[in-house]
C-alpha cells in the first residue's frame, strides 16, 4: 500500500464507530427467526437510542395518528422492520454532521442524501425478491461514509480530480482513485469492515458504484439505483456533480423501466417535506 | 454590500424547494433554489415592476400521474410553468419585458438515451416556451454538473453556482 493511502486509511479511526447495540440489532434483524421481544431486549437498556427512536417514530414522516411514547408502542405501531431502520438511523447520524469541504456539501447535506437514499433503497428492495431489506437500508445509509474521511484529501487535490473529470472522461470516483489511490466506495468498504458489519454489507457498500462486480449483485444494484435516483433529484450532489456512470445493463437486469424511474422520483418528491421531518428528527 | 449578499440585515432569503415555486416583489428578497441535479430551475424577472419568480420542477410531463400533478403541480414542467408566469403577471409583470433564465437538466455519465430525465426536462421547457412564444435570455443546461440559482428581486441579478466552475453572474 502506498504511503499516502496508508495515511488516508489510518484516518478511519477518527470516525465514531456505530454503537455496539446497533450492530446487535442488525445481526438480530438478519435472522428471520428473531422476534420482537428479542429486539426490544437489546434496545431497551440504551436510553439515548430509545429516546432518538421515539423522536423519529413521532416525526411527520410516519404520519401516526397518536403519539408513541414507549419502545413497545413503536414496535406495535410501526412494526419491527421500521424500528430496526430507526435504530440504525439513530446510531449512524453522528459522523455526518460536519460539512464535507472536498465535496462542497454543507453540514447535514450528506446525512440528508444518505437517509433519502436509504428510504428509496428500502422501497425498491421491497419490490424485488430481496429478503434482507435491512442490509440494503443500512448499506444505502452508510455507503458514502468513505466521503467523510476522503473529503479533506479531495479538497487538497480537487483541481487534479476535476481536471480528470472535466477533460479526460473520468467519473468522479475513477478520478478519486486515479489521484488519491483510493476512492470513497473502496474506503467505505474498509470502514464497514472495521465496524464489523456483515460480509454482505461490506460487499454492497464497496460496490455501490459498480454493482455488477458485487457478490450480492441484486442488493448492490438496488443501492446503486437509489443513489442514481438521488443524484437525478439533486440530493447530496456537490462538487462531484452527477459525474458517476450510468449502468444501463444493471437496470435492465432488474427489469426497472423508464416509467418506474419517474414514478419513484414523483413518489419521493411528493413526500419530501415528511422526509425532511424525519431527517431533522435523527 | 453587494446586491446578492445573503447575510445582510436587509435581505430576506426565500428558498424555493424541490417541486416548488415562489414569486415575489419584495425588493429586499433573494429567491434561491438549490442543487438542481436533473431538475430544472426557471427564473423569471421583470425589471419594470421588480417582480421575480423561480420554479424548481422535477419531471417533464404530468401525464405520468395526473393525481399527483393536481396536488403538486410544480413537480412537472407542463403544470408548473404556467402558474409561474400567472403569479408573476398578477404582480404586474409582462411577458415581453421578462428576462427568463433556465438552469439544470444535468445527467449522470453514459446515459446513451436511457432515463435521461435531464434532457427530457429541457425539451419540455423548450416546447412549452416555443408554443407560448417566450424567449429565453440565458440557459445553462445539461452536462453532469450540479447547479444552484439565486435571483435578487431588487435588480434581477442572477447568480448561478455550478459544481466545478464556481459562481457566475448571468
């Protein structure tokens, strides 16, 4: 490994790792045999997590007709799947509050795009044969964590990176790799590994721009598609613009039509203020 | 203080969200729409009456979902553009005096004609403007860059922030 890459990788430790309790919840949620009581057993002792979860459960995004004020109620009214998502949301936001200078994203922008992309990925996953929608949700949420570490290096070398993109036909990710020796997706995979995410999640995060190279190709394709939809809507787009490659064959393989693409955009556009509410509650 | 200074005490920032439209004749106001992606922002300004408006639409054609188009007309080009002009006319603006700026409509690389919402959004604008004989004064459309539009009501000065190119006055 080149010295510069070693320096970048060493900075992974400056991130705040996902709390243990969220890791446990993710493991439990991957097991189809697990029950609500197993889930609440893990969460209930973490007061901060429970408080965050209730705040998010009461946001306009879910449109519940009554206020939820216990973990048990949240599980009853929202269902176990959504509660797991909320645990992951509550546990992940901390690393995203800063502005990402290299990508020209103001504070909170990367979080907004990560949450949006996770919500879209979950909806898409439910329409496919994917069983483990939690892995897709979490991978979509965490996929750009590499940007948090890489931002400073992208800022330092922005002119070189931008030249490759604007004059030499590179995608932004390819230009990161070309100039810095590592790109944000690859780095994201390393971070997921350090945080002891499952092999599936590491694979999806690492290949979210190159889903056809993933072992879990369908899951990676869903996360890729959610990311492309966010870019199209201008969500989380900064100095990198929309300079990422369109993988037509991936979408064809998924049977995702042009109309489907527009319908997801219209559906998300309609609930965007509710999504904002959820983002502000997490 | 420059005409577009946002943090001055006498300016009011009016944010135009996604699938949203705002028109104003408050001389202290600056209209802003952020991060257009493949969406298109249309900024209009009539200097004679100091009326400014911005529409930020997402998709070219409301036939996709007529029900949504009813509740969220600013989501689509064909249902969003007419009210932008109508609201400006209500405040005294006239089409023949209006400056019209079109920005956005970017797309990801290698789309080769598939799903290229950005391009289709742009085509929809051209078609509607051609039918209604509206002349576009400035266009910054396409490519794979991201754009933000700011329009000052006081003097109609319009700043475009384009990823990788910085901010320019148009």
